[in-house]
C-alpha cells in the first residue's frame, strides 16, 4: 500500500489553528535521517506552525565530518536558547551527541523510529549481526549512499512514486563517521519519548523496540506508517509530537 502526501484543506487549517490555541509555544529542532533532504518535514512543519516554531537541522559541509560536527551543526541551526529535539532515524545518534555538547539547551527529546545507541556504541555497532558486518562492508566498498533500488525498497517503500523519485534523486551521502563515531554518553532530558512506526522496512519493529529500551522513555506511542511518517502521515505525526510535548512527563 502506498500513501500520497496529504493536501491541506480549510477544515485542516481550522483544526490546526484550534490545536495551536491550546498547545505550548515550545520551539522544535527537527533532525532528519541520513541522506534525507530537509523538505521531507514541510507538511509536518505546516501542521505545527500555529503552535511551534520549527527548524530543520543543518549538516556539516564536508564529507569527513565527525559525529560531534554533526551535532554542532544541528545546534548552530537552532536560534533558541532552549528547545525540544525531534529526531528521525540516524538523527537519534546525532541527538545523543547533542545532549553531550549542550545538555542545558535540550528541554525534551522525541525519537521517531530512530537509532538510539547505548553509551559508547556507534550507529553501526548498535546493529545486530549480520547486519552490522553487511553495513560495514557496504560502506567500505560503495560509500554511504545506498543504491537507488535499496532506497526505494527501504526508506521510500511506502511513499508515492513521484515522491520516491525525488528522494532518490536528492539523497545525499553522509560522512562515514556519522555511522562509526560513538556518542559520548550525555544524558537525555527527563521529557523523552519514542514514537514507533508499525510498517517500517527501514528500521524493523524489533530494532525499534531495542532502541526504545536504550532510551528508557517515559512516553511511547506508535503511528501506522513506514519509515517516513512525515511524508506518509504528516498530520498523525504532528498530533503525536504535540501530544508528547503537551502531555509528556515534566
């Protein structure tokens, strides 16, 4: 089954405005998964706009950047002293380094089908065998950009063909250190949650459960989508972000 991105109608706008009247004004830093362009968040940002200022984290400008440089670039994108972090996929690894660099700036953290390593373990080291070995070999032989067919079968498997084409065309290779550097063990804030996806070919449910346990969240919900809920179910994702920020602990 494939999903077309939802269009905004007058009723949708009114519902978003009504929600915005009762929600906090907490700003949000959005972290994308590896290789994915910033525009994947456009519809979610529109849904959140009545209640929350948002920005998509920038990435380092060179191809040998360390995980710490990814975290620093993300922090440089946030114009606020304190904010919530919503991290997708490998963005969870970057978020784990952000809380090391600037623990006082992160008020809340929501992982969205995200890789959240244990302290001292990298993205690659967090994968089970034999996936870990296959991933390491693939990066040595072909770099960090998967083949087009793998992108279509994996992260883009449940979006419409036009959107999948755009994702494939704009998918960017990342520094290998994004995957091999281990976060240095900063503590996530008390307000932390994990949002699972039920139809995810990019990060299966068993791995999501493992990473949720690593985070030990006080809030845990699910959304019926594949690996890209911001494109497949933007309204549902926005509602859950709002619910976490409004009703989560703390």
